[in-house]
């Protein structure tokens, strides 16, 4: 195990993969019959192999940022729920909260004691966004719940994903396999979390941390 490390080059010949790896200022060479690419959205091997993506009809985009020191849940969230408190497997403030809006939904995911990921998924067929940054800032400022939760917080740079879903036409070849987001990613609205609460404005999913 080499951590942290960066694969700078891969050559595939004679049924072997030859890797050049940068590790702690040194160059390390390794050879293997198999590569399992778990590089996520970086999609290292799919790009190197020039594997194209399938055509997908789902036209969704996403805008997101990290916020430091958002307001506590009791400022912006729905009232306490005895069923939730009894059955959820993690504290409410560490749950993933989805706020439903017309043709879009927002996520609020607490990453650590001070940092929270806030982002929006929207249908590009229904929501016209000329400037992702301007749209995101407008919603954060004017939405009743988003404005309450982010009041007085610090925001990172805004990130924009023009096309969220993708599925590579190939997921494996001799000596090569793509796993996770390196090969495919769809709309993340649903997941395998354990406990869910739904009302008119929120979908809240609790997960173990």
C-alpha cells in the first residue's frame, strides 16, 4: 500500500500493466496482470483507454460548495420527531438531509464538526441556469431554509457538474476493471442508507458515521 501516491503513467503490453507511480518524491515502478480502477470521477483508466460513455436521456446537473459553521438544526430544520429519534441509527445533525424544490432537490451533508456540503441537483429540461454560480448564490440567499442554515457561515469555491449521470460503454477488459464512480454514476437521490423520514419539504436519510 502506497499512500499518498499518484499514478503518472500506465502502459499495457504482453498481458501486463506497467505502472509509473509518484510516491513521497520518488518514482516507483510496478507491474501487475490486473488493474482495478477506483479513481472515482477522475476516471483515470477510462480516459486513458478512450472509452466513451453511453448516451443517457437523464439531463441533470449539479452545483455545490462547502460551508463552514452553518446554523444548528433547530434554526432551520423541521421540529423534533420522536419516531426519528427512537429509530435513526445516527444523530440527526449527522444525517443527510434532502430539501425538495420544484424540479430540483438540495442536499445538506455534514462532513465534520465544522464543514457541511450543500448542493443542488436539478433537471436541465425544467430549470434554466445561465450562470451556475449566480443561480446557486441566489437560491442560498433567498430560499427560506437555505438562507437560515447558511447565515453567518463561510463558503468555499462553487463547483459545477454540467452532466451528472454517466455510464462508460466498457467497464472491463483483459486485465482491467472499473469500479464505483470510475465507471458509472447516476442520480444520487436514493441510496442504501438505513433510516428515512419524509415530509412535504424534506427527505432525511440517516447513516452511520
